């Protein structure tokens, strides 16, 4: 796949956000994500959500890594994002 220009990148992400924003309800979101992402991608996204929830509860990196089988780098990226958003 070729590199997108900044304008193309913005338009592509805008299309995604618009489509996701139009989805209403858990069942519809489940179908949307199932059609859009592979099972592996859905699991990875779900893990990131679980990581953020555990970090918000004050769990340690070591505990999260063991519980979910994820690396410290992934946990750290999510931790930094949560801090930047003022969530923890």
C-alpha cells in the first residue's frame, strides 16, 4: 500500500469516524467491528480497552502483563495516553 498524503489520511480517518459514529447499540457495533476488523484485530482492540480499565483501577504493569499476555510497551503506550487525557 502506498503512503497517504496528509489530506488523504485525514479523509480516510474521517470516513472511519463518521461510519463508527453512525453505529447505535451494542449489537450494531458488534456487527460493524466484525465486518470491519479481523478477529485478531478485535481481540487486540479489546485487550487495549481492558488494559486501560485495569490501569484506571491502579493495577500494576506486571499484573496486567500476566493477566492479559501483553507486553510492557503496549501497557506503557496506553498508560501515557490515559495520562495525557487526564484519565489517571
